[in-house]
């Protein structure tokens, strides 16, 4: 199945705004868990793919390091509504490197963020704007009889607006180097049942105009599912898990302003996913992917739920026999 995993949503800047207002100790990375699901580690067949992505996130609870909701008024815990769009471009070539097909990806993103935090006295809307740019200059894919493997290196460039201490940032003001690797295992000879895990490890530079550096972050995402229609359609359960591995570095600055929001953040998400082909009687011209995840086990971050919608279009379509 041509499951186009193309990149990273960059709207996490909104979460950073909400949390940075409460504690200099809490900083987020670029990788948003949940933007990849079933067959996340499978590279598609050679070709050019264009993949628009929409993420609608509705966060309703800010949780501290112990998982407790933070609010002055228990009935008004705040909310974070984010609408984000990205346009992925993925070119899978016929060339090979280390035995794997070579490809590259580019994904610019935009977001329109609205967050409300009664504990902070905030009700803000950040207008539509261009976020940080994601590029994978190298992405390799291997296809075996009962498994697919992939490995990649990604870079986030700080192209989104950012100013230390500002309340309308759309970027994170830092460079991020990302190492990616994973596998999709096929659980039967027909390759209809599959389980996939993709791991991403982020390393960050210091933020602009400061000596603050966000800690390293590990993200796992994928899913278990079943394919139909010769692999063109699938259904299953998607997941993500994310942990901050190393401590944030504040460069000697204050480590905490609001008690409770200190330490490494984490979060998990689970939910259904459906992938469907878009076709005429003679031509398969694209794929539609719908994923809905509920978050749980969140620490030092906002907890909510998200809708992820991806359209992927192989350039020129695929003729049907």
C-alpha cells in the first residue's frame, strides 16, 4: 500500500507558547506524535507523491509532572485548539544506497492556533502563518518478503516567526536534527496483517537570542492493522508514544516559575485509522487517510485529542488493470 508518511506538523509552537508562559522549564520539540500511523515505516513504490495534511487538535487539560490537571478553577482548565496544514512532497527514486531505495521529502507547514488558559488569564488567537520547514534529504527504504524497513535523516529549519518571550510565535526558534528508523512486519503470508513502528530521535540547537536548549526527544508511532483490496485500503489501531530523554538546558537561567511544571514531558495516544483508495474505473489517483487519537498518560504538557487527515496523490496516477 502506498502509505505516504511525509513529515512533521509544526504547530507545536502553540503548545510551547502556553507552557512557556507558565514555566521556563517546559519546552517542546518539533516532532508531533500521531502524524504517522499504519505502515508508518514503509516507503512507497518509486514515484513522486504530493500529500496535503490537516491536523485538528483539541487540548482541554494542562497536566503537571504528576499527571494532575493544573487550574485555579477546577471547572475551567483551559483549552488549546490548533488547526495545522502541511504540504508534503516525496520523491522516491529508482536509485539505491546501501541496498535501499533512495528518496527525499520536503514539507512546509502553516498553522492557525487558538488557546485559552484561565490559569494564565489568556484567551489568544495566533493568525495563520508559516511554520518551521521540515526536510528529509535522505530517506532509504528496504522491502523484504515479510517486512519493510526504513531509515532517514530529517532537519527542521527555523523559518517560522519567533522572538524570545513573544506571545505570537509560529516557529520554535531552533534547528532540529532528527534520526528516523523503523520497520513494518507482515504477520501473514498474504501481507494483509501488519504491525509498524517508526522511531524518531530529535537533537536541538539553542533557541534564537538565548542560550536555552530543549532536551532530546524520542517519538514512537505506528499501528497494527489489516489491508484489503490488494493493499490499497486498510483499517486498524494507530498509536504514538513520546518521551523527553534529556533535561532542558536553561543556560544558568531560572529553572522554574510555576511549581509542578518541572521535569521531562511525555505523552501517549491511541485511536482508529482508516485508509481508502481514491479511484475512477480506469485510474487510481490518490489515497485518503483518517486517524483519530485520544491522548493519555500526559505529563508536563497539554492533553487532548486529534484528527489527522492525509491525502496522497501519486504524480500521474496509477492505471488500473
